[in-house]
C-alpha cells in the first residue's frame, strides 16, 4: 500500500531511448513506469531496484552503449509487510539497507568496446560529485544535473546538464527539453565511438 520512492518521472530515460532509436539503434528500455516505446524496441518493466539490477545484468553484456539514467533507490527497507500497516498500531520503525549499485557493477564489468554513461542527480557540489562518480564507477561519461534548480530534472519536461568525461572534459547543456538533452548526450557519445 505504501512504499519508499522518488519524484523521478522517467522522462529523461524515455527521451534517451527515443533519441537512440531515431539514430538507428536497437533499444532495450528498462523502466519502472509506463512508456510508449513501440516494437521493434524492447521495453522491460520493473518495479524495484532489485528487479532493475537483474534486468540490467541480463541485457548489459550484449549492449554496445549502456545508459544508466534511472533514479534507482540507494536504500530499501530491510523488511516489508504483506499486510497494510495500521495507524492504530503506532509509528513503525523502518530500518534500511543498501541496494546494489548498478552503475558500479556495470562500469566495473564493461568490455573495452562498450560505453557506459552514468547519471548524477545532485543538489550540491555538482562538479566534484560528478567527477568522483565518473572515476569511482568506471563510467565513460557522467551526465549531472542540479535537481534543486528550477525546471531541472525530476517531474519536469526540461533539464539542464553538464556532461563530464575523462581528462577534465565538460559540456554544458543549458535548460532545454529533455529530448534535446538526449540529443546532446548522443552527440558526445558519437564523437567517442569508433
């Protein structure tokens, strides 16, 4: 009946999938929300961070480019109830545990011919957090946005990002529609692909 979640709409992920498809890619979109992608592109519906981790593991080995745009929960409740928790029973104590770090796992296992693009939704120290994530997760690019900024990220049709790469590489994409952000990301990917 109740769950821990976030405000992510999945719009940026769907925009990335559409942009990839428009450039001729065969797309597998792993998503937690209803999407309108149509065959021949595959949509894999998941409900939990664990299900997303399993699905990414199943498809990542065969993929050339892996876009990790989902706002996957970092923590989940250690236990859950099959029955609705009643208010009359008092305030429950919710103990959390870490979920699998999907980007870390994929980045650490990527083939030399694969490209892994991670995303970082930040509220402070955007640049330093993004660069740290780029290095520690083994990603080729990190797309970072300040989700505390107006009209950026969660729940909006627009986004503004910085795309970080190796050797202090940064591209700024000012506030624009999420499909235009996706196009800018794929432009950077195309420059790096052989």
